[in-house]
């Protein structure tokens, strides 16, 4: 176990000054800023009876439908690229540790970045809502649905596990950046085309739509989406680590 | 397996498609030796090193490090190995110190080792610069520091002098000698630059087309006789007489012939054979061969 912690500590150090780490902060903030801009300019028209709930709901929807799945795919590709681009597999896999430790540590650092981005999303939503409240005196009494924000973020974090594991497997397996990003884009297009309105059950099983399905308070299959994403993610991660630790990286 | 050898392989074979990159090689690298592993580009040197590190699996044959089979004790055995395979494995977005710290973390070593390794390779002043801005030579030295960090008993170095200037190469040589003699480390040094091996190694293995052509002490290789050059009065008769007696005549001109001999005793036998045929021998000389000559002769044979 100690050797695993040592590998994990090394993986964390590798994230220093990387694009993946920067994106974990900026991606959620970009979504928050965009929606904040909309509400700051056109709040009167789109605010409705419960403007801050609407604001939080819109941020979470944009985040979970498009940004979070893309971000997860990008993080997976960027983490794998650290080794592929620098040709460091030979050094990494010659260490006196179980190879599976190396891959599990990579999964955990990637998952850490997903959690970090979710943390910044929640923080960003709350801060932006407070600024909106200050900007619009008529919204001072509007309440911010903090439990809804946190529940939605946590469930979408669980749900993203499956797609993240699939993306990690692809990115670590192939040296090129392209297969991972190609799969992510095709899957997102499929999600928009092939999942019609009302197909909540199918949507709650399709890996790339799981974060949105797990976040939506109106989805009756919400626990299924979150549970399947988490358990499926662990299962795929175990299979991928088993497969990758037996591969030759030449 | 005998644990007098730091590295021992038995009929080690590895194929890529239809190409036998390593073809049944039997390496024997004694403890504490600086073993030069030479061969032209594409001879199978890097594949051998990757096999020794467990990065590739052999198709057949065994690898034993200090007498222990690699496939059963990889994790334990890797603890005593430091490696530099082809280009150094470095992260350009981290500083030199951070790169070493990364290896230190995985190996569970004290922080002082990073400072020692930086000092050992002369990189202390550049420790806080990003590796992205390092020169090729600095990267190579950092790679060496990375391999040396755990003070391993066995170092596998693949072309470690790549990118080093003449001063750097000389420094590398003295560092390797220091490691071998002061710390009793075994150094397996692969290179295609013969002069580099000649000046530092005490053992040598010559590989080409995946096969090990020669293995032994450098003195043993040099002791292998080069061709004997004889200045004679009747070179045609001399060549015929020697060929008839089983000697291999390599070259013949009007006044001299050159003959392949295996030992000093053979020189006397050749002389006696010519005298019996009443051929005057004016001069007998054996060419001193450099490692390069020996290497090329082995390659040609």
C-alpha cells in the first residue's frame, strides 16, 4: 500500500503546470461566467419567479450536458499524453512497483481533477449568485438552492465515472490524442441525435449522457444514472488496469 | 543459476513479426564489471535492455539478475536497477529537481538523494530550471542522475553519451568508473561508439542481427590474434604451402602474404612450415588491432 501512495504522490507532482490542472479550474468557471453574463444582461426576461434557482439549474445543465463529458475526455487524454508525448512509459514501468499501481494512480489523479472542477463549479455558482443578488435589488429575497446544487454536482460526479474510465482506457491504450477525442465527440453527437426526448431510461444507461441524467431533478432514473456511472466506472477501470498492466509499451 | 553474474541470460529470444530482434543470446555480466554492449544500429541492443528491464517479454529463454529469475521477482529485482533507455525519460514541464523528486517519491528515498544526484551530475545550478529549456547534454546528465538516484547495484545505460560534448563524455567516463569501482556497481553500457566502450569497459559483448558474436574481457578480444603479415621471397609458393597445411591465407601480393593465426604458437608454426619449404622469411609482423578493427573483423566474419 505504501508503494501505491508513493506512486500517487509522483502522479500528483506530474500535474504541476499542466493544461489538465488549469482546465479543472477554468472550465467550470467559463460556464458560470457565460450563464452569469446572460442573467446579468437579460435577467429581467429570463429570471422568472425563482431567478437564482433558474440560474443554478442552467449552469448545471450546460455543465453536465456538454462541458463535463468533454472535460472528462480531455482530462483523460491530457493525463495519458504526459507519458505518451515524453516517452516516459519505459521509465515508469521499470519502477519496482506493481504496474497496476501506476494505472490506478493515474485514474485517481484524473478523478481528483474531475472533483476539483466540480468544486470550482459549486463555488462559482454560489459566488455568481451572490453577485447577481447584489446587482439586482429585486432578487435580494430570492434563495439559492444550495442542496440542489450540491446534490446535482455530487450525482453527476458519480455518473461521469463510466465515461471517464472508457476515455482513460482509450487514451492510455493509444498513443495518439485522436481516438479518445474522436470517441468523445461521436458519443456526444450520438447522445443528441439518438436519445429522443422521453427516453430517460436509455439516457440513464448511455455513458456520455449519464452526468446530465444524474443531475436532472426531474429524471426518475437519477439514482440509476449515478449508480451505473460509478459502478460501471469502477468496473471498467479495473478491467482497463488489468489489461494495461499486461501490455508492452514499446 | 549462478549468482556470480549480475546479469545472465539463457537463449534469450524476442521476435517482432518476422524479425528476430534478439536471437538466442547468452549474456554473462559479472558483478562489478563495466560491460560494453556494442553493435551497429538495429543490432538488438535496445531490445535486449528492454527485455532486461521487463518492458518486453521474451518469446523464449530466461533472464536472471543476480541469479534470480526476472519473471518471478521483477519488483524486487527492479529495486536494485537504475536505467537509462535511449532518450532520458523526463517531463519537460517540470524542473530538473522536480523530475528527480518524482523518481525519489516512487522509490521512497530521502530528499538528500536528489541533492546528491544533482551534484554528482553537475546540475545543481540548473536544478530549478524547467527541463524544457535544458540542452541535450543536460537532459542526458539528468537522465543519468535519475538512473543513479537509488544508488543501484546494476545500471543499464543505453547510449548514455548521446548529446554530450567531449568534456561531458570524459566526465561520464570518470563517473562510470567511479560507480563501478567505489560503489561496486555493475554497469551494462550499450553503445555503437566503440571508442567510448574501449576507454571505459572491462568486459565486452558484440551483438549484430540479434546474435551475440563475442563476449569476454576486452583483453581476451585483443589477445585474439589479428592477421600475421609475412614478407617472403616467393609469396605464391608460400601461400600454396600454408594453404596446404590448413592455414587461411587472407591476402597475397608479390612480396608478402597475410595469414590468419589464432595464437603466438601459430606464428612459430607458420615460420617453420615456410622454412621446411625453403622459403625465405624476411619479416614477420602482427598488426596491433584497435577495438574498432576487432569489432569490424567480427562483424565481417
